[in-house]
C-alpha cells in the first residue's frame, strides 16, 4: 500500500503551468476571440484583404478566412481550435469559413458576459446546444427548394461566393467557369446529382490576365516533352504512368567497382545501356505511345523513347500522376517490369502547347470525360493564387446546391431570421437556459453588423434598420452593402447553399462549447529547441 500521509507528492513536473476555473476560461476565450477579431475585417464583399509574410519572406495576400488562419503560426491551444473551425467548415461545405469563425468568436464573447453574471458554464453549454439544434431546424424551414441544375441560381451562388476576393472584376466570368466545370463532372442519377470535386484540377500559370482563365476538358500538366526528338502530339494516346525513375539505379551501399581494362569499361557501359533499353522496350511492347514518369528519365532512355516515337514527360508531380490515373484510367506502376497493356490509360489527344511562352502538356478526350482542368491566368503569382482560392470556393458552393437543391438568402438575412426565431424559442424554453439561448440569438447578429461595418456603414444604425425591414417584409431581407440599405437578397442574387450556413452554425457552436467546457489548463514546460 502506498504511504500517502506526511509526504509531498509531486504529480506534475516542475515548470508546468496550470490555470484553473475562471482563469482558464478567460484565457481560452480571449485567445479564441483574438483569432475571430483578426479575420472579422475580411468578411463580405467589402471586406479587406490580409497580407501575410512568413519567416522566409514569402507573401500571401488573401481574403479567405481558412487561408489566413492556415498561414498564421498560431500557438495557443484554444486559438488553434478556432483554426480547426475554419478547416472543418472548408472541408464540409467549402465556403463560409470566415462566417463560422466570426460566429464562434461572438458566441464566446456573449458566453463571457454570462459567466461574469455568475451563470454556470454548464447552463451556457446547455442553452447553446439547444440553440444550435434549433438553428438547424430553422434553417431547414427557411431554405428554398430550387431545381438543382438551375443555371441562373448556380451562377448567382458562385458569384456570391467569389465576391470580395481579388478577382472581383472577372466575377461573372469566373463564376460561369465554376458552374460549367461542376456540371461537366457531375454524375446524375434519377434527377439527383453527385459531384466529385477531385475531378476538377486547378493549374496556374502566371501571365496574361484573369480573363484568359480557361476550362479544359481533360488534364493539363505544367511540364514539357522531355526530348526534342519526341512527337509533340499523339492522337489515340495509350498512356503509361510510372512512379519511379527511368534510370539505372545507383547502388545504395558504398560499393566500389574496379575497372582495370577498357574492355571492362565497355562491358559495364553496355550493361547499363542494355538495362535502359530493356525498360524502354517494355514500354513499347505493352503498346504505350505516351509515358508520364514521376522521377527522372536517363538521357539514353530519352533517346530510345524518341526513336520509338513515344512522347515522354518526366518529374510529374505525384498529385498530377493521380489525376492522370483517374482521368485516363491508367494504373500507376512502380516497377516497369510489371507493366502490362491493362495498366495503360487512354486519351484522344496528348499534346504539348505553349501557354505564356512556356510549354504545358494537354491530355484531352480522356477515357473518363469527367476530368476537367481550369487553367488559371493572371498578372502575378498573388493574383493567380487568389483566383484559385476564389474558384475553389465557388466550385464547392455550386456542388452544394447541385447536390442539395436548397438555398438561403445571404447578406445577413439568414442570421437575422435565426436570431429572431431563436429569441422566440428562448422564451418557450424558459428557465436559466433562456438567457443562454438569447445570448446565442444575439451573437448571430455579428454577421449583418460586420458586413455593414466592413462596408463603412454605421453598424448599429444599419442593423436596427435592417432588422425592422426584415420583421416587416420577410426572411430574405438582408443588407445590400453596395447600396447601404436593407434589400431582398434573393432578388439581388445574393444567395448561398443552406449547407454552408448549417455547417457554419454547427462548427461555430461546437467549438465555442468545447472551449467553454475547459476549466483547467495544464501546460507542460516548453522544451528548449
Ligand atoms: P466566408 O469565408 O464566410 O464565405 P466572405 O468574406 O466570403 O466570408 O463573406 C460571405 C458573406 O458575405 C456572406 O454572409 C454573404 O451572404 C455576404 N455577401 C456576399 N455578397 C454580398 C452582397 N452583395 N451584399 C451583401 N452581403 C453579401
């Protein structure tokens, strides 16, 4: 039996920091709120951008919440949970990352006020849980059913999601590309759609202008044909994918090869040559006329390939190899000796073309017609990067609507409606939880308020005006940030998939609740690096 009495028991190592109760809560709430405050100014069409500079001096300029948080080197554990909110939101719904984080921050702010009034965290958690559940029901009830493939709706939703990103001037053009791309990759069965976003590849090439961005039915690879003697264009392509090198491997151990006579040297070189020739022969034998290699291709192997009229590309990125496999139906092979005709993929055309003075490989008319590429163009690296982020969001929003066929009004309309309905619900629930549900309802107003604030409008005055108009005219009334007036957002074409809003409320409330549950932080001393 352990002897407990009379002896101090050291449970935690020296240097461990511990915060308990209110201290722990205060600290966590503060850290999480700082994260939300940081990205709050980017919300909405009039939101500002952030410039992030990493330790190597690389710069990212963006308006995208998930990207900002990803680039910031966040240390505090509670703040990291906010980053998780953005990541989950991005994964589940594709858009609404800033919204989710801003709501989480405001929920915590309101929770802190309740804690200051000595309301126990468990009551707040209960109220928030009830409110979050009810919010899902309300959103379902106000969502409008639309024909999922209604081109105009899809376009408006894509445009709403692109708003505020750097690509503002080309908003409509990019939205159209996003809709077209998603429609091409969508699978339809009995009027229901399923979209695998992985079928859409984004390839970026600096130069030209954003309006030169194009949709290509097939896969575009930022590489060139490796040898000038090879064909630059192959029709009815039979494609081999090899994720190794077309080289004779160097011995891994420090073996020394002693060559004492010219004959031996000759034999050695011939042996190498034979091995390379065998590899190339194998490729030809199985019937391939195009080969993509993930690693290098030896000069001699290039020579043989050229002689056989095979188009070869080297150092293809792993992700591109995977896209090619999916698009052409090819199987990626590691050992060339294992290559069989069944491993080959097919495409109507593989061709090297010049884009902005540089060569790129176009693989078109693939076996799987669902594979498409959006080739993004723009004046600088920062522009193409931001256009890519805008298109990524737009494509996901279009997918959400195509799959669910449900939309809601943006511009704060949905949040105001939720806020009003949750206030009524709070009274039904009554008891101590009522206060927490009311706080939740109040917190949601942060979205219309911030949209107004970021547009340079008076936040309080605008909010009062828009809530009054909303109560009078209905659930689609939000703020038109361009006019600075309440407006029917559906009519203005500011629409969002209901999935985005439902997920934003869900991830925001889950994060806030998780942070509120913590009343003890035990942090080990940092190891010296
Ligand atoms: P998120 O990362 O949350 O999508 P955004 O910066 O893209 O953040 O802003 C989205 C918000 O902006 C949504 O609430 C959306 O309804 C709103 N919004 C988009 N376009 C307009 C507009 N023209 N007028 C008012 N609000 C708009």
